[in-house]
């Protein structure tokens, strides 16, 4: 039986490559690769995002730990006895 899952080390950062953005953790482990294509004709045939759409998506992935922490704090405040 596998042990408990270990969290990915923060901070998560965005690294741009020629045709992708990588989201990596503090130990340089790739957590996500989001591919894009600059040429619109090839982009649709390859089912790739535009560079700007890929960057926006990758930026939101980088923010996930922060957003989850905010959600946790909100729930704790909501559930705290009055």
C-alpha cells in the first residue's frame, strides 16, 4: 500500500519554453505543461492554445496553492463558533 501523498513544494513558478509553459515546484518538478502554438492555422489543427491563453491558464495553475489556502481560511472563519 502506498504511503500518504506528499505535497508539492512551494512556491510554484511558471517557466516558458518554445511552445509550452511549465509549472514547476520549488524542487523543479514539473507539475503541468501547457502547450501553445503561435500560428493560428496550425494551432486549430493541432488543438493548441494561443500563447496568451496558455500563459493565462498556467498563471492560474501557479496560483492554486494560494487559492486553496484562501478557501481553507474562508471555510474556517465561516465554521468558527460565533
